[in-house]
C-alpha cells in the first residue's frame, strides 16, 4: 500500500499586478508517495517554481495561495502557523534552488551554512553537526570535505556549489526534497552527475522528490511520475513510462517532438516545434489556454475543458483522445 506524503488539491495562485491579476497557477492537483520522484515539466513561466514556493510557504506576504487541500504528512500547509512552517522547512521539507550562488550567503563559510539547519532543528552539539556536514559533502562527491567547510561560496566552482546545496538540503534527513531546476547553470556532464546523485540519494535515504524542470530528457531518466504544466495548469499527469510511450495531450506530444528520442528519432531528421507563444494570464482566463497554439483547436476549446482518464493517465482536452486519432490520420496521409 502506498505511503502518501503530499497531497495537493485545486491549488490556485493569483498575483496582483499593475494591469489586474495574474492567474499564475490555476487549480492543479497532484499526489506524492514516499520514495517517489515526481517531475513537473513545462515551459518557463508555466508556474512550476511558484508551485514549489507555495509548498514551502515562501511566496511572501503579497501572494496568498488557495487550495482545497495541501497536506504534508497530515499537516495542512496553508493553515499552518509560522512556527509550524519553520519547524518543517529544512527539517522535514527541503528545497534546492535554481542558482546556488544566489542561494548561498557570500558572508558565511560553507561549514556555517551547512550546520545552521541541523543546529536549529536537531539541537545537537556543534561537533556532531560538523561531522554530519563532512559526511554529506563526501556523499555528494566533494573531495577534501573537511577543508571545504572553511571556504566561502565564491571559492567554489558552480558544480561544487550545487553539490553543497544538495548536502545542505539533506542535513536533517528530510522526507521531501524539492529540486527547482537544480542543474540549470551547469554544463551537460555535470548535470548528469548531479541528477544521478540526487536520484541515488532519494532511493538510498527513502525520501520523496519533486524535480522541477523544462528538460524532458532529464525527466525520462529519473521520474516515476510526470506532471506536464502549461500556463498555470496541469494538462497531463501520469506514470513516466505511459507519458513517454503514449502521450495524450497535444502539448505533451509537442514537447516530446522537440527532443531526440533514442531508437525513435532518425539521424538527420528535423525536430518538432510548437508554434506561437504562451498567452497572457493577466485578467480573465477561460477555456483551453493552449488553443492558440494547437492544430486541433475548435470553438469548443473556448468553453469548459473536461478531464479524461486513460488508465493511470489524466489529461484535459475537449477531444477525448487529445486529437491523437486525427494526428495519426494526417501522418498516414
């Protein structure tokens, strides 16, 4: 039986802006069990990072997220007190941010920043926190770990800083790791190392992970479940295997056509593209927001969009097969 850790139902994030209200996240649902890796994938600006910040309670005072349910292991995150959220952040829920240089404090040593969370949440002697920091730096592949504790962030390379961020997130042995595009600033070879390291640590330590990315190649290597996000909505969700082998939503299929797939993409063939741009989410938003870029769009796409279930997959489209049959006919023609 699955051990449910996180449940999100109908999460909405509205942001007041100069021209009205930005409907950044609109009614998204997902669940996460212990030991699972959920990848939230989508274009920049689709609401992925805002979703993660809402889970951590880090959206700031001006932005008030709403949800029917947003529970972490029985704790209602939206109604939790500041004290409760402080006790969860860093201890049971940790986040790895996009850019380690802006997340690490340049005025403090690596050692001080690593030990801070453990000293705060676990009430252990400083020597024990220091030993834990050295252990985790070695676990994430940093050599001469003891000497690194006295260094400052600017003395480390981008890859080392990212490894430090991972070690920092693991200091208290959290149950949930949220990794927000943790390899964006790194070169391809380092990206692969960091991702493999993260997944191995999740499996080894029995954690759950939400990995936020726009790279479907990354998703294919590490995900158990995938949530495809577009313009603030989840347009398709399901197990990674099913999403990659039989994508149902036109946007998901469009994304997959944009990347080379081993064994499927012929050498020298052109990769696909998705025409158009993401529409503005300021003011009233109705119907399918992908309709301006979708080849199957009809007048019905301006109305309510039903949610379809195909086994473990769910997708939102006026067509009960997401236009898949029409697409196949065009290919055969």
